[in-house]
C-alpha cells in the first residue's frame, strides 16, 4: 500500500508498523499482510544495522578504546553480522577496530602493562586469527612474559641466596658442587681456592682436588643471607719433589 511504502521510504518504523497492523486486521493471513510484515521486518533490520554501525563508529572516534570499548564494539558487530553476512561495512569497521587494538596494545606493552596489552587483542584474535598485526603483538607479549617470569625467578633465587666460602690447605681446585637434589651446580671459571660463591639456600657436597691429585669431599649448608664456610686440609706438598717429577729440576 502507498501508506506503507511512504513510511518505509521515510524510514519511519513506528508508522510502518501501524500501517502493517491495519493491513493485518483488514486482510488477516493474506499475502498482502505477509508482504507488509516482511517489509516492516526488513526496515527494522536496516535501522538496527545502521544504528549499530553508527554506535561502533562513535566508539572508534574515542581517543582511547581500552579493553571495555573493544569488547563493546565486538558485541555490537556480533549482533548484526549474522543477519548481514558479507556486508562490507562490518568488515571495514572490524579492520579499523583491529588497527586501534594494535595501536593501544603496542602502547600498553611499551609501558609494561602486558595484561592490558593481551586483553586488548585476544578478543579480536578469537574472531580474526588471520590478523597478522595482532598475531605479531601476541608473540611479542609471549616473549615479554617469558622474560619477566625468568627475571622474577632470578630475583626470587637471589632473595633465597646465601654465600659459600671455600678454602683448602695448602690450596685446591674445585672439582664439583652438587645440591641435595643430586643436581650439579655450574662451576665458576676460576676454581682455585679461596673461592666465594653465591648459591640458593640448601645443602651441598663440595669436591676439591689438591695439587697432589687427591680429591676429597666436604658438606656445606648455605642459608639465606648468611655466609657458610667449607674447608679441607690436604697433606703438605713437597714442591721440590713435584718439580723434580715434572722434570724442572
């Protein structure tokens, strides 16, 4: 009917519903009533699409979206994309949203807020796993988190560390240092006594070798913030004899 066409062209949903209701009352169940209902439904969908697109555009005009703004935009787009699959305007706004998320996530990562950086990109990555800019940032965040975790472990170990002084008479070379768990500790480059080592608290077995080649072990317990001492006494070395045996005399 002309009144319905006029209402639809004017995009006046209330008036279109009124006209459609009158048609349904006059011709209930007729093809005219069904057609009127379809036209009203189409107008309603078009208006909902336009309103949602406008709301997302307004969000994108904000100076900062934040995780809440990005989630709000995603919810809005999801509410219309099924009924409007393939609409280029939805894809265009989603691309803009990805660009904004990448910018804000990069800024958050630069300030050290990795939790916010991840919150900004993960909802969009769930929708668009092909978004290379977001994927690259996610990889960077992974590396940052791994480095931060390693730093925290090192700091915790440093807080739990004590010192171990090693000495021997007349002197000795450190051969091995084994923790109570059976794991060997990496040895320093300089291994001749006296030595001062920083170690996590715990019990250790220290093996040292004398100039004469004798290897002996001594137990040591390192406590947090304290100095432990491990000493061994070897037989005195006959320097002249060693030099003669080595062919120097």
